[in-house]
């Protein structure tokens, strides 16, 4: 029976649902796992990827369901909630269903967005563990990443302090001759720490390191997190770690983690991250948690490993893409599916009346500030105009050869007339459309959505990539900009154009993924442009290279890899019950 979302807070719903959450032993029986395939970590467990895949390798795959969204407001439109609600709805239909979500970063959890655990009765449990580190994957990534920086900075110090003969005698090292002005990596920490974006290290004399400018990024933006999301096995992980470029020498040659002889130790830190963590919906459908890369500068998906395993374990496997379809679905479509060899059966386009009103010209939506009444009272004209954004994303998904299911994530303020209008517009565009009240009603509220998804999975889609792998970088960017974003074309800064020519001329980069970098708040590069902007050109100012992940990242606009702490951060609400030791206040909404 669903919990009363009008009376109970998020953490209270989680606490009540956790009472009957399956134990590791019960999960083992429920999922038909062998004894050594599940690794308990208290109330939760890791799944041994290699053992499970070896046993199930020849089993046919289940249905592959991707969840994306229209261009969101800064509040988000409920992709995680929809993913969990869909799992619960399919569970109510007696289907063998599971899924995978990304692991939340401490930055949004204690910042302003919350823990990304879904919401209401479409919730991932145990929420406290999910929100505060789980089995330690982010911590392992953080340690491995920072160990690379320790290796680099100590090497720079020793090379400065000793001549070649002394260096070789003391440490058997060859001189790398690092250029201090071309250090590509920064340190990482998993909080919003804007004070650490730009720092100076090595102060205090020759024995205290190499003095230079440095800084911090948020942990989930680490290339190691991006690598974890795309690898197929442990060997692939180890190889890519060794190919990460940490800096360049004074001749312009890359210096990798292998050059620093630290790649093996980094892999040792990350050895356990290869196994997804098993969690649960509030209605006890299994949901894995694995990887958590930024959708801005990385693929923004849960891992290929978890999807491969879920398709063997479940008849329906649900996976979520970060941000809207122009970012998350585009990268799922052209990168994740290309890397994995998997093809989706259906894509669910999460839509909210609130976001459609914003795209129709509604007042600015700001996180932490009460919504204007346009968003809480019926306003048909705003929705009529705002539907252009939804229709654009429907066309994008159909370009991939998939007929999407539009999910109207219905809020209690939405009216029947508003929902009916969105349904008509979606269906006129050739998509199935379902409203869902999973937040308030759990799986019972997602039955219409579950039925639409099951029907869509029976369709024969014609999945195809947007561009062939042989297409050159600038041509790929042009195609993405015009077809997915709706731009008139692309302009390149002189620096970006020069880099693009270099990358295109070197066969080494032929198999690198094109990982676009732009705002999630608009189809364009300008977050203030809502709806479907017309008459604009996408400006590319730079291209980042990630040699371990094998990403080339064309950058449109300014992207910071270290978010800032808001004036009213979530950590103000979090505490413990001193009698029970339980955490209170996480994602504290009613």
C-alpha cells in the first residue's frame, strides 16, 4: 500500500519501506543467484559481475528500456522517479523487472538537488546508504584519482631536486620533464567546494612539493568515473586506467599514469568498483547502482556492466540517461550503445507540465524559490507553446529508429485538461503517451506507463546511429548540432579548430567518442533560451581530450567541474537521531 506523501517526509517513507526490504540471503533466492555471486555489505550487497556473467552468458537478453526527459527546469523533471516508478509498475504487472541508476554524488546530496533517490513512493532504498556512499565506489575512485596526482607532484619535486644520475640511483626513474603549465588533472573531492577550484600547492620550501597552480574538481567528474561507466570488464578497466594523460612534458608529449608507474595501484583501489551494488525500489524490485559520471563532460549513464548483467537477469531492464534527450539520450544512442553493442527496445521521455509551462514562456524557475502561480494553476496557452520542446525530443528519439513512450510525470497541481492536451500532442507526433502518478501511488500509479512500455517493447524498431564511426570530428559535431539541438550550424574558435584538425589528422583518435559539452537547461548552448530556439549557431570554444576513456569533448559554453555551495544547502537539514543513530533530513521533502 502506498505511503501518504502528504504526511510523510522522504526519509520517513524510506525508513518504513526498509523494514521489509529483502536481506542479502532473500535477494539470493529471489534473483536465483549462486552463493558466491552476492557479496554482502551490511543491509546491501554487491553483485559479482564476472561470476554472474560467466554463468548467464548464453541466456537471451531481456527488453532494454532507456529513460530520458525533455529539457528540464533547474528542479529536474523526475527521470529517477519515473525509472523507479516504471520498475514498480512492471512489478505490479507481475513482470521480472530490474534496473540500474547512477550513484549520487555528495555534491548535490548536500548541495541543493538532493540525493537522486527518486521521490515519494517511487523511491530507491535504503536511501541513507544510497545517498551517503553505498559500498564506497566514489571513495575508491577519489583515492585512485588523487594517487595519480600524488605520483605526478612527487615526481616533479624529485626531478627538480636531483640530477639525472642521482634520480636514477635513488629511484630507478627516468626523467619525465613535466611541463608545470600543462598539467591536465586536478585533485578531486566529492563536495561542492568552490573555494578549492583554483589553488596554489607546494608552498613551504623544496621539501614540501613542487610549487604551482592547481585545483579541485568534484569526484564524479573524474575520468576514472567516466571509464567505469563504459568498460566491459576488469581487463578493459585496467588498460584504460594506464592510458590516462595526467600532464605533458616540455616537448609536448603526453605523460600517462603508466609513465608515472601508478596505474596498477590505481586499479587496485578500483578493483571492487567493477561490481554493481544491489539496492531496491520501495516496492522491492531489484535496482542496481553503478557509476555516476557527469552528463556534461562524460557519458552521463549508469554502467555498461550493469546493463549487460541486468539484461541477463531480468525480462525488463530499465536504465536512466542523465539530463534531457539532447544530452543523455544522444550519448546513450551514439556512444553507450556503440560501445556496448546493445540496442534499446524503447525510450521513455519523461515530461512534466511544469517544464512545458516554462518552455512556453512561463516565469523563471529557480531552485529554492517558490514557484510562480503559473506553475500551480491551469494555464493551457503556456503548455500549447511549451509542447514544442517535447515534440523536438520525440523527433530526436524517432531519428534513432525508436518510437518513444512519453511519460507525463503528473504532479498534484496538474489538471485533467493540461494532461489531455499533452497526450494529444504526443500522440499526434506518433508517440505512445501515458500519465503516471508513481510519486503519490507507487506501482499502482504507473500501470498505464508500464502497459505502454510493454506494448512498445513488442514493436520492431529500426535502431540506427546518427553518424558512422568513420565520420570526422567536425562533421559529427555539425550533425549533432543540426539534428539533435536544432542549430543552424557550428562556429569554431581558432583554438578549437586547430585542435580539431590535429585530432582528425591522427588515426589514433578515429575510435574516440564525441562527447558533447553544453548546458542541460536549453537545447542551445545558452541556458536562458527555452523551448526550441531558432536562428542560432553552436559555438565550440575548446576540445578536451580524455585519453583513458577515449573521449573528445567539444565544449560549447563554460562548464565548471566543481559546483558551488548554495546559500540554503541541503546539509542544513541533515542530522542524526541520537537515540537510534539513524540519519534524518536527507532529501527532506513532503
